[in-house]
């Protein structure tokens, strides 16, 4: 959070840049950040298994495609 405040203070152009990525009153970068932050606890992610999951890249890619591309269609 401190890095974000410092970035906004030191680089004033970053705020208008991020405002361009808004739909209505919803900031897309904030929405994406919140989803990425909230998903692991809601999905009960087992962090000790993460290394094993990333060893199987084909299964990981297939799972991501099914959940994020095919599923929402």
C-alpha cells in the first residue's frame, strides 16, 4: 500500500493513466487485484502443494483454459 501511495505522489501521471482503465465507476486494475487477492482463501488453496502443481504445466494450462475461457462462456 505504501508503494502505491509513494508511486502516486512521485509520479503524478500514473493516476490519470490508471483512470483510463475504468468502466463506469469500476476501476478494472483494482477489480483484478481484488479478485487475485481474494481467490486463494475462497478456493482453500493449499500453498504447500503449489510446487507440485506447477511441475505439470500441461494440466495447469488445461485447467486455466477450462476455468477462465470455456467456463464463463
